[in-house]
């Protein structure tokens, strides 16, 4: 566009231009600034970007917390499951120990013991006989609070846990424990010595 076009008068000597080097308009009496004031209602160009970035960071943090919580919950469940299996195996071991000790006592005395303490040492012989190394606690309860199974003619013919918890193990039992496969709770795992001719159906369970 030429200098003679409408709206553009040629500059005279000594007159200042209305535009600075950056193309920002200013008056003749105003000194140009690097950051001129913003128009009413406007905002810095990066303000909205920063807010969105903060929002994305917060959402990411919440997702990380949720994932970590789910991981800890799954780990706790696996650990609890493993601990129960360990207690389960210990219950089978200790229950079988009691049954073998009761069977040993019955073979020696031709009768059942009147208490679990009698399984520790039988002093009726010249050489004391120990049928059980020690009184085991029930791993499911942590106490020696076994339920004692009473024989029809008196004495203790077996023990079982008082735990109502459902077993994890439902198969691959020893031959003498095959009846445990249908058990609904640990209290149904009854470790009983039953000589030939003695029915287990008439045995009664009584708390210790």
C-alpha cells in the first residue's frame, strides 16, 4: 500500500511511529513495555493448560492409590490363605499324633486314657512309657482346648478341633482320614481310635 493511500499519512521528520518493533500499538506519549496490560476478561495463555495438568496429576495419583490398595488387598488375601493352609497341615499332624498316642495307650492298658495328661507318661511299668511327647495346642484356636471324644465304656478315644471354619483341603487325605473329604468345618475332622468291633457312631464328643 502506498504512502498516499487513505488512512496512512507519511511520517514527518521527528515523529514517532505508533508501532514498536513487536507490533504493539502505543500512544505517542506512552513508553512501550515488554508485557502490555491484558484486555478486560482475558487471561494468560498458559493458565488453562496448567490447571488441566494439575487435574490430570490428581487423577493419576488417585488411580495409583487405587491400584496400590487393590494390590495390598490381594497380597493380604494370599497371605491369609497360605497361613490357613499351614495351620491346616499342622492340625492334621497334631490330630494324628493324638490318635496314635491314644491307640498306643489302649494297646498297653487295654483301656482308654481318662485324660490327655495320661498320654505323656505311663508310670505303671518299670520303665515309664511315653505315648505322646507333649500336649499339643489346637493350631486353629491357639489353645489346648480340644473337644474330647468319649468312648462308650469310658475314657477318651479321640479329639477334634472346635473351629467352625470351613477347610481348604478337601481331598488327598491319608487312608485313616478319608472321611474328612466331606467335612464342612474343622470340627468335623475327628481323630478317633476305634478298635475293631467298636462303632464310632456311638462315641460322644465333650469339651475338654
